[in-house]
């Protein structure tokens, strides 16, 4: 039906136009408010992001400060004093800059060094070091022949070990890999070598049955501390870090940080009882022997080895009470942002041989 506008009262026409204006104004205000809120939300997100990034950067700087603190402690204060204060036993927590820093110090040179398997200047296998690693493997229950491939991975020649792998073997892998033919920078590089995987490197090497049947109820607290589940993890027994100083003693094992299975690996005549006695005696002395000669009094080391020499005499030439390397781990947190910095310090050169964040 056609409506004649002239017949519509002027009042209603004005009211209709007013309603349109009101609706239009409301829509504009709503859109303006929505856009304003959107910008406010965006600005808040930008602020939160900047704040989070700022706290992340601050936590990293705090962690780096913790690393520098650890370096100062290890180069300015004697190891005996640090042991007396328990710095190596309990990681100190320090409030600083609105956050917290946890500083962990440990000795790295008590582990078997993978890079020592090859005498780099001669490009030859170090047979004694290879024996250490093979005995370590036997003690942990992992294949001893794995280290042949490690030797091949490090040495520069292309002559494979009896159970090793050289360039051609790596090229046939799926996918193909490159052999390094040089020193390893971290133990994670072992994962590139055939035969190694994360389970072998980082998990308890004991079987589930063996773990279940292991009882410590009859042991004293000191005896329980001598051998722990962490000792059965391969990664806790080996390292790749080398000091800057390459003296004749640089391949010696640190008596004061050597774990149970590393001590077992030092001689074919080393017994579990002798290795445990060394560690329990070390614990009783506050975690540190003053000298390798302190071992001479232990009856477990008086057994006769090849050539009618005592076990103490044999292993004393393979040990040192001095640390070649220290690992420093600094964890820092501000609000919910955390950061970790790790460095390996050569205390004699007063330089880091490794840094990671």
C-alpha cells in the first residue's frame, strides 16, 4: 500500500530522523569505544611483552653476574676454604636486583675425558684411556666396544677401529652424517655416533629388576652417599672439557670429585670395596683429600697388582688432588622469568673453556 508522506504528521517525521541520528551516534560511539579498547588492549599487551622481555633480560644478566661471582670465588679463594664453607655441597641462593640467584659449583676433572681417547698431535689412540672407558662400560653394564667408534669420530685418519666407524660408514647412514675428525665440544656430540642414544647417555644404566632389588636399608648414611642412582648415568661419569694448560698432569683424574665408577675404571685390580672406601673416606674428610698420599693408609688399597706393586702405588700415578676444571651453573629468576648460564673454568688460566646460556 502506498503511503502518502504528506499525510504523516510532522512530529513523527522529526522523531524518526532523531532516532536515526541517535542510532548513528550510538554506533559511532560504540565503534570508537571498541577501537579505543582495542588500542588499549594492544598497548597493554605491548607493555606486558616489553615487561616480560625486560625481566627475561634482567634474569639473564643476573645469571651472568652469578657466573662471574663463581669465577671470583674459585680464583680468589682456596679450594680448602670453599670446601670448609660447604660451597661445593650446598648451592647458595643469593637475593639480588629484585630476583634470586642460585649458584652451583662442581669439579669437572674427576670424570673420564672423551677427548683423551686420542692423542691429537700423534693422531693415535691412547690405549690406557681406552681401557678406562672400557672398564667404565663394563661397570655400568653398557657395550664396551662403543668407544671404538668414538675414537674414529675424533681422530683425523680414515682407518677404522676394530668395531669403529669412519667416513664411509657415516655417509651410508640414513640420513647421512658427517664425521667430525676433531675434538668434541660437548658430550651431546656422542648422539651423532652410531650406537649412542639419549637413553644410553642420560638414563640409569641398571635394569628395572636390578633397581628394584637394590637395597640400602643396611647401609649407613655415608655408605648411601658413596654410590647413588646418579652414578649409574653415563653422562655423570664423562666429560669433554679440556683445560688451556696442557701439562703432563692434565690427564690425571681428580681424586676429590671422581665418582664411584670412574674410580673402578682406574685399574683392573680396583674392587668395589676399595672404590667405596675411597669415597666414604673422602666424605668423612669433608669432601676433600689434602693429598693423594692420604690413600696409602687405606687397607683396601694394599692388595698386590701386576709387578708386585700395591694397588695404591698403581693408581696414585693416575690421580691428583688438584682440580683442572670447575663447572659453574648460575640460575636466576625475576618474577616468572628464569635464565641459566653455565661456564667451565680453568682456574690456572683464569679463563672459561666453555660458556652456554
